[in-house]
C-alpha cells in the first residue's frame, strides 16, 4: 500500500480550508448568541420597539453571509480578486467543474452521467426505505420537511455542492490523494456541523431533524458519486434530484401562515 506524499511545507490552500472552517464556526455561534439575546429581550418587559429591527434585517444578512461564505471563498481560491481570473490556487478541474472537450469527451460524459444516475437512484431507494421505516404509524413519530420554496431548496443544494467540492479539491492538492481528501473533507463537514449550535439543536426539533438527516446522508452519497464520476455537475444533478424527491414526499402539508421555524443553510454545513 502506497501512502500519499505529504509535503513538509504547508500549502497556501491549507489556510483557505482552515479559514473556511473557522469562519463557519464563528459565524454560526455569533448568530446563535445574537438570536438568544434577541429572544431574551423580546420576552423581557419594557423592551423598546427598536429591538424588532434586527429581526427584520436578520434574514437578509444571513442570505448575504451564506452567499459570501459558500461561493466567495471558493471563488477567491479559484483566482478571484486580487488575482487574475482562474489563476488561483485551485483550478476548475480540481473541483470537478468539467466542461465539454479535452479530457471530457462525450463518451466520458455519458459514462459519468449514467454512473451518477444509477448511484443516485440506488441511494434514493435506500433513503426512501429509511424514511418509511422512521415514519411507521406504530411508532407515533412523524418526520416532516418544513415548507420551503423550490428556489430556496435549489440555492441550498448549490451552496452545499460548491462547499463540498472546494474541500475535496483543496484537500486533494494538499494531501496528494483523492480518496483521503474525500474522507478528510467529510470529516471537516461533520466538524462544522458539530460546531454549529443551530445544527445541534435541530436534531431536537421536528421541523429540522428531517432536513439535517437528509443533508448528512447526502454528504456521504455525493462522496461516493464523486469518487465514481469525478464530475461536479453530475454530483449537483444527483443531489438536486434526491433532495427534491425527498422534500416532495416528506413535505409538511400546508396549514396556513406561520408554523415551521425558518431554515438556515447547513454548510454546510
């Protein structure tokens, strides 16, 4: 067995990976503290009406922060400002962003799409069986996905896929081994989720547990799909297909305004 070659001098990409994990941990814990502070003020007597301002601004700030985190960090590593476009520490191929031509001729694309689709269908079947088993009437437990727009779901899928691809590509260059990179990348995603207090609380909330279960399962599924295809677009397609199918089947019935707690992107973790 040949061990991957590890350089004694740290790669600059290691800074981006560690900065990504640290940024996620700090941001989610800061949001947790801000949310807890706002809740205490809301329930305290004599609170001025100005405390409603952060609640109105919060969702917009969360969306802006998610965009900058999930897409901004990979963009900079790929060669965004201040470097020349696509002249950074990572290349599009490192993240699996294949195009048509070069090493990716039509035959290879067809093989990757067919392999990804087969793995995706097998994973979806297993997930649906697990979902049905978890929602047996005899147990009295009903896991449901909160009501969200399809656009919000698709945006979260894109964020997660770019985030995971960034870790895979960066770690593959740092470690010199794709298999080890995928394993370590999964570990980093798990660490981010473990450091996220919203994620930890979500397992105790009916409106969040199903969503987090699905994302945890998909992180593993997409790791296998990428190992088999080495193609980001196939992973994105498989992830989208499984996510939409599961949300369609397990969605909460609409009962009018209010209800489920709004969902925050997981990372995502």
